[in-house]
């Protein structure tokens, strides 16, 4: 699998990033090992997680994904071959300091993530969500110290508006601090406007890498959702129904299916390949809970859509 440079850095990652939100949530430890093994065997080197995964599940406290990922890397002895991304900022504790991007939280929670991941460094440490209550220079100074100490190599931002990312880059330059080298927006064929309107041109102009999440629209483009058919028994099915199963969503899905049929491939591969063909995209995050699903994900990195196919999908989803 070919790699892509992340923004203006010297870091190269595969254009498919495995989404670790499923690890320890919808996949148990053995199945997690199976899908991770399959991803690496298919040429993938980029895996995304977060400290909060999967705190939302009953009986979970957060850190389940990182813990399984760390156990797997230790068992396979493959840490040096991987680019590991994780995040901080979502609520992990009760009380006033239980969430956000203060220096206190970043310094505390990076240690927790390192222990769970069984590693002494994180390749890409990301702010999971913007924190308007903490000065940007406080957050960036904490990250800068972690980079200087060798515990973190690069930093990124997730769910940041273009104006806040622009301001963060300005603060980094003014104070000579590490800057956000990538951003992680929600982006897929159904949800395009929020990213394309301001964030896309800004990232291209400033050399900021882009790693999209919800790239398959929570599985809407996986082939499991069709009009008039029963919903899958997936924990995400309700959200897919509410956000994507409507007239516009099914119109876009029909266009994806038509391209997939023409190219003798799957709808999921087409949806991911369209994202990867977009200017400025570094990687598309997607997760799979079975070996076959992950094989489909890695194959999408090799799919080159004809210009006519890209145009038809872009028009259908406009």
C-alpha cells in the first residue's frame, strides 16, 4: 500500500487508517487481534484510537481500545512498524477537571495512554475536541513539552472549526510552539459541507494534513443498509437510521452502488476511494469488525476512481 505525507511533516502514513473505536467495544480481544492482524497484513500502518474509547458502553470506563491495542502490539512486537494516533480531551473523570485541554489534563492523561498502549511514545497525539475555556497557548505549550520530552512526536486536532485551527496555528508561530500538523473532521459523501466550506481550503493553504472520520458514514456505505430492509443488529444502527437513511442519503447510496457495479467492486471501497481522491486528504479512517470487512478497507487504498465516477459521485452528493 502506498503512503502519503502528513501535511508538511516528514511523517508518511497509509491512506487508510484503522479506526480503533471498535476495539473492546463491538469486537472482543481475540476479534480485535484478528482485524488488526488483517489490517497490517494488507499493508496498513496507521491506527487511530482515543483515551475515551469506549467509555459510552455500559460497564466501560474508557481506555478499552488503547489497552487492547497495547496488548496486541506487545504480543506482535510490531510497535516500531506502526503509526499510532490517540486523543485526549473528552470526559474521562468526574469533577471540574474531568475534561478539556488544560496542561493538567494533557500531562496526566498522556501518561495513562502510554501505560495502556504499552509504549513510551505516541506518534500523533490529538485534541479530541476544541476547549474554549483553556487558552490555546496553555494547550500548545503542554504539547510542546511532551514533544521535547520524546513522549509525543506530532500533534493534531479533531473536531476543530477552521477559525479555531487558524488561530491555533497563529499562536504556535507567534510563540514558537509545536503546531497542529493535522485535523480530523467528520467527512463522507453525505456530510460534506462543514468540511469543504472553510476547513478544506484552509488546510490546503496551510499544509495541514486531513484525516477524516465517519468516512463510511458509520457503516451506511458498507452495504448493510438498504431501503425497505431491516436494520442490522449493530450498536450504531440507530444513529445511521437517524442521520443517513433519508431521501438524500439513499440517492447518494444509489450513485455509489452504480459506480461499484460498473467497477466490479464494493460500495464501501468506492465511498472511501472518493474521499482519498479529494485534494488535501491524508487518510480516511474506517473500522471493521470482521476480517472480510478489513480486507475490503485495505483494498480501497488501491482503487483509483475514473474521473467520470468521481464527477458523478460529487454531483449526486452535492
